[in-house]
């Protein structure tokens, strides 16, 4: 399993929150199968065995590719479900002027044979707050950078006066006239992308394991015909 959070600052990760690469053991296994097929073709009467091994390779690659597709879906669903479960109040975009919501910025992609990138950073960065800046990192990891800050404004809808007991509980705080109020509560970590990574890794590991078991059993059958 990839390290959770891997790739956040690593530009070589193609700007994903985390990357689940194709396991080296899987690539090595496919290479060995390819060599076995080539060897079988050189044997007298080995063409049938070679064709059987090549069929195993094709089936394995299909299954691995499908597992990657399922992992992408699982990662996005888990991340969105975690956002919804940990939501304390509506996003500002839900009330007033429409704005792209954080869950709309969650996107994972296939990066190769069974390899998956979770949380496209460029897409996450398109979701911005009223200040025009991305805020997904604060939601993923939590943040106390605004604690102690004095703000002016009203809670909406309804124009309720600023009140610390309502902050992060009342739907939306709109800066402007009203207040003042001192922010005392930090933004709690929601770990939605970490949840997406975990879901993808669990699904992928399970599917890869099942594919390996099938391939090994099929190779046993082919090997028995070579003896």
C-alpha cells in the first residue's frame, strides 16, 4: 500500500494526493509468464502450452486493469462519503452565490496497469473559498491558522449576529458588517483523501490477490501438461 498522503509535495507523483503504483511483484510475475510462454514456444509441441500461458497473461492484465478502475471509483466514493459524514455545516457555496463544492473537486485516475492516482491536486485546487484560494488542505489535515483572528460579519441565512458559540456550527458566516468575533475553534481534520486512499488500496489488494490465486492455479495446470 502506498504511504497515506504520499505525493502531496512530490512533483514526481504527477500531483496526486497519493499514488498506488503497480506492485513490482505483479510486474515481475507478468514478466516471468512472458518468458515461460516464449520458452514453451521453443519446445517441440509446446505451442498449445504457450498459447495457454499467453491467455493467462491477457486475463491477468484484464483483471488488474479492472481492479484499477474499481479502485478509482472506490477512492472517490469513500472520499465524498467521508466529507459528507464529517460535515459540520453547509459549504459557503450552498448558500448565496453558487461556488464549486469540495466534493466536486475530487478526482482519481488510472496511471498505468493497475496503478491509481488519488486526489488530483490540480482539480482540488479549482475549489476555492471566498478569498479565491484553495482550502482542501485545511479540510484534509485541519488547521488552527485562524484561531485568535478577529472577524466581522453575520451568520447566514437570517443575518444572525456573530457569536463564537455558533461558529463552525451555524450554516455560513459572511464577512462584512456585524461582529466583531474572535475565532477560537480550529478547523478539524476530515481526512477525506486519506479515506479514499485506504478504500482504493483495500479493494485493489483484494482483487490483485484473487487474480494471483487464479493465475497460479492456471499455471499449475499448464505446467502439468509440460511434464
